[in-house]
C-alpha cells in the first residue's frame, strides 16, 4: 500500500478520459482503473487517486439504500446520483448503470432511458447487463450516439434467475456461452465489457479475443482493467469480505472510532476547543443582561456594528 507521503498526485492530469482513451490504453497494454461513485465528494477523491472510470452503479441500492439486491433501484435514482458524480468527476469518464427494467422491454424504451442518463444525469456512457440477448439494444444505442459498456458473467440484476450471486462460466457449456456473449457485444459496438464473477481462464480468453477493453471484478488479473465498489475498496463494511475484494483501508473500523472520539469529547466538554470557537469583536450585552435569565434585549447598536444590520 502506498503511504500518504509517497502517494502519486494526479491533480496535474487534466486531459479528459474518453472512449478513445480507453481503446488506446488497451492497445498500449495500460491497465484501466474503474471505481464506483455515488456523490461528488467520492467522485472528486477517486479522480484525484487516478481512476479513469467512475461507475454510478446500481450497487447504490445495496450500499447506499440498504437493499438486499440492486433490483429496486430506479432510473431516477441513477440520474440523481450521476448528476452529483458528474460535478466532482473532473477528467474521469462517468458511466451510468441502466437499472433493472429500464432497457429490457424494447430497444426504443432503452434509448429513451439511456438518453435521460446523458441529458439529465450528465453521464458520458451507459452500462447494461446481458449478452447476446441484448446485442440489438446495444447496437441501437450506439447507432444513436450513446457509448455502451457491456456487462456479462455474474449479472446482479439476474440474481433470482441465477439462484443467487454465484460464479458463472464454470462449465464448458456456460463458458462458451459467455464467450459468445462477449463477441456479440463487441460486434454490437460496445466500447468495453465488464467481466464479473467468472474463472480467470475464461476472462483471459475473452480479453485476448475481443478488441475492446475488458474490466474485471472477480475475474482474475488478466483483464484490461479492474473495478471495485468504492465502499468495498475502503473497507466500509467489515462483515462483507468476498474473495474478489481487497480493502485498501479499513474505514468500517476507523469511522466508528472517529465518531466515538467525537462523542467522548462532546461529553467531556473538550470539543469545541478554543481553536474551533468564534468570538464577537465588540461587547454584545450589558453585564446585567448576561446575568438575566434571557438574552433577548441585546443593544441594537452593538448588533449593527458587529453584523452591519439593525436590531
């Protein structure tokens, strides 16, 4: 882990990350970093850390809203959070998830909803789950000028159909299906493909046979890039430690410790200290008013001098 004193600074890099940038990174063998973000503060910090891609994921349903799956997330939820992320994203490329139900009905409804993510949310591309069965939708969006990131393997919106969050592609038949999904998305015009929850050997085959970048999560080290949910990366939930997650901080412990320290200082009266306290530059009350039960009769001229207003 890089220490804060030696951490690289990315603030000087201002050239905007685009779909073309990502293609060039794959051709040069440069790995791509994507993290989720749900607000302007985390977007700003992730960009400062050098992430090229910020995903406004429907994972917000689980980590922000406290749902058990991503299924309850609405298009309005994604638009709201995308708008916030856009304000803090800087040079990073902002990808917005298309939530469950926003593209499955037909390609024209998908186009309407994807357009809202760009127009109202400020996204620069969208991500949708599914392979061959949604290639026509991807092609329709791309033809309309909307960049699309695919997502195959373990697709959380299909959690009930899969019988839970289970690794995919473990059989020869299933692996071949996922490989066909990747090629179908490439042909449809997807600019990148997320590979989630599949064996590293399958991810290596797909990465080597498609021309677009692959972004892995639980798919081994051979993909063109990697993505983690930012709350997992920061160790926000000590009880959630799946095999594919590495926590680079343990904020799930540090944050309660910080709040407990705040509580202790509030109770002891040591916070706020003098350095946290403001003082008036002129006397606001006569001595007898300070001793009175209430302080409602402050001199109007003192208030006017201090604040530039009349009482």
